[in-house]
C-alpha cells in the first residue's frame, strides 16, 4: 500500500505539468516552483477544477473550485482557487458574480500570478457596463503595476476615452498621446488618433489636431468611421481660422464618404468656413441645404443664425433660433443662448435678453472646465448680462456681472470696457472709492488713449466731486 507522502509527491509532480487557467496564459507565471502540501483530497479537487477550466468546462470548474473556497478556507490551494472560481463564473456568463469574487481576490492576494488577468477581466467588464470609475481604477493598476507591452495599447485607448467622458480632457490627451507615440502599429491606433484630435480641440490645442491630420492624412481617409475623424480635423482648422485648409479637408470628406451619416455636420462646417472667407451667400446656400435634409441640427441652426446676424438680419436670426427647442445642454445650446441674448439686447428686449443669458450661464458654467470654446464664451456671456442689467438701471447687479466677466478670463480687448463700466456702476451707487480703483486698474491694463482718456476724465470727476463735498461740509460747520 502506498503511503500518504508518496501519494502527495506523485500528485504534486503531476500538477506542475498542468497549463495555466483559461485566459491567463499570456502573462501568468504560476506557482511552478512551489510545493503544494495539503490533503490528497484537496489536491485532487483543485486539480480537477483547474483541468476543467483549461477545457472551458466552466460548470465543472466552478463546482470543484467552489468546494475549495467554501470548505477549505485554509487550504494551500485557496488562493489559486478563488481566482480560478472567479474566472470560471465570469466565463460561464455569471459575470457580475465572477467579478465580485475576482475583486475580493485582488484585495486579499494582489500579487498572485493571475492578478493581471483579473484586472483585465474586471476593467473590460466595467468598461462595457459603463461603470467608468471602476474601469479606470483597474486600467490604471494595469499600467502602473504590470510590465510588458501586451494590451497596453488598448488600455491607453480606453483610459483616454474614459477620461474624456469623465471630463478629464488633459489626462485623456496624455494617455492618447502614449498610444499614438508608442504603438503606431496597434489596431487601436486610428481610433486613438481621432480621439486625440477631438480632445485636443476641446482643450484649446487645435494646432495639435491640425498637426496630426497633416502627418496622418492617409489614416484619416481610410478609417471606417464615416468621416468623423475628418470632421474633427476640420474643427482644428476652423478654430485656427485656416478656412481654405478646412475646405480642403471637406473636399476629402466628400470624396471618401459621399454617403456619410455626418453629411449635415459637414455642411455646417462648410458654412462656417465660407463665412470665414466672407462668402456669405455660399455659406447660406450650404446651410440651407443642410436644413433641407434635417431641421433638427443645433449646429446648423447656430451657424445659420450667426450668418443672419452678421448680415444684419436680426428678425431672421431670432426666428431661426426660435424654431429650435432651447433645451440643448451642450456647447451649441450655450452659444445659441448667447446669440439670442445679443439679438434681444439689440432690439431693446432686455427681459428676453436676461433670460437668454441666464440659460447660457446655467449650462456654460458647468461645461467651461471641459470645453475650451465654452470657456472662451463665458466672459462674453457675463458681459452681455452686465450690459443688459446696466441698461435696466440695475447697477449693483451689473457691477457684479462685470466682475464675473473679468474673473472668468476676459480678453485684453474686452477688459477696458469691463473695467470702465464697472467704475460707472460703482459711481452710480455712490461708491466713488471703489470706482476710482476700477479706473486705476483700467489705466494699468491699457495704453489705448481712448480708454486712458476716459478713465482719467472719470478720476478727475471723482476728485472734483470730493472737493466740492469737502467745501460744503466746511461751509456747513
């Protein structure tokens, strides 16, 4: 009769010949150098579970490995069994249960040879079920704790997409740059390229999007994305006011994707480019063509209303905007409300202008952190609101709105007007000292004689009024 140690020796020798569990073979370095003491029964159950897992008999694998997990918590095979059971459950379709078990295993045994594959499975599960924070957590661990190039290109792409969706556009561009620079042969390269162009435009780096298109024109023209990448490249050139170059990209779009579902978006961009070239009639023709296809494009409505505004057709611009529901909680919605505010102000409809500017701010202040175009528009919205409040004689509210315009990043061109009007508002409410500070700040901000002259004139007026007041007070005494 064979004794117990001899049986264990045979069993261990046999176990070391087994391949790794399904899905883990790529990276895993199993416990091949470790002896596995324990009862013969535990060893045979574990061996049967791992063999079934290798054969993709997930039901049997789960049955055997769950026996180790549930009956033998102090077994030498417990660590491998809990990972194997999670894998078996996940692979058999019980994905949530499997991921829960793998998450538990990662907390208890983070250095296990199957940990990398567990992070991959969990990251993919959470990514596909749109649990963004959990997906990002697992993908970040994969990049930071595991070496080797395998799957890192996909991980960089998914982290970039997750960060874009979560509003971290700066972080997204860094991860997408890793994909583009380090894995040019990756099957995910083109998707990463398009995503990087979009993210670069969003954070105000349109030049980067233009560079990428200039360097990879063939990639953009060969994508199975219906021309979306080319439209993002057009956005880069439009932001840089390179309108002829934008038209060239549009010609490539029309050539490669004549039946694209993004045809309306392309026509809207054509309208923008032609407006930039001062071809207003050509722009209107392109935009009307887009509206003949669909009247539900906020992008087209915004560009056409802007065109009418530039032509001085205020009524037509307002009618165009009014025909579109003012419910867009995005960039187009912010810019449409801003344009409405300007048009209502021009027609002396201050109440309607206030409502439009309020709508723009309600959405714009939350989007400014992740959208460079909205961030750029925010000071103009505050200025429009302030000008309207000033016209209504609401000087304290107007002064506050002008301050918000300044604090939100007003351009050097707008700053003199903001500071001067702030001073006027403060004078009208009787705060001459604060008004003088605003005028002095104006003198520091510009050397334009128009503004320095107006500021000095108001400062002299404040000093004169102070002298008169002082004389009256002395006379009264």
